[in-house]
C-alpha cells in the first residue's frame, strides 16, 4: 500500500480529517475522527483547522499503519478510524 497524492482536509462538519490510501489497485477513502486525534495525538479540542492538519501530519506514520492494518482485516472502499482503533490491548 502506498500513500496517494491526496491532500488531507478537515471535513466541513469538523468530524474528522479525510485522506486516501491506495490499496490493491483502488483508492480507499479514510477519515480519522477529531475525537481520535484528541485522544491519541493530544489535539486541543479548540484547535484550528491548521492545527488539526499539523497534528494529522505529525502522526501520519502511525495513522497510516493503523489504517493499513484495518484495511487488511476488513477490506472496504471507506474506512473510519476511531479511538478504539488506536487503543492498546
């Protein structure tokens, strides 16, 4: 799997950050919720869109790894990452 040339963006409803990954000759649309960024990446709840995207980019390696594992376990065209996906057993 490789990252696409897709600029991450904060969703209009501020529910999360949308991004895409390439997987098996297709594109998987992904969203990581703001709650996840706040819980596992120390994002301030009052953060601006610029701060949200910086936090996303700073944590992208870990975010991508979790997204790829989730895609392998549950193939789908759309994927949402929530705090449970980052919780350690």
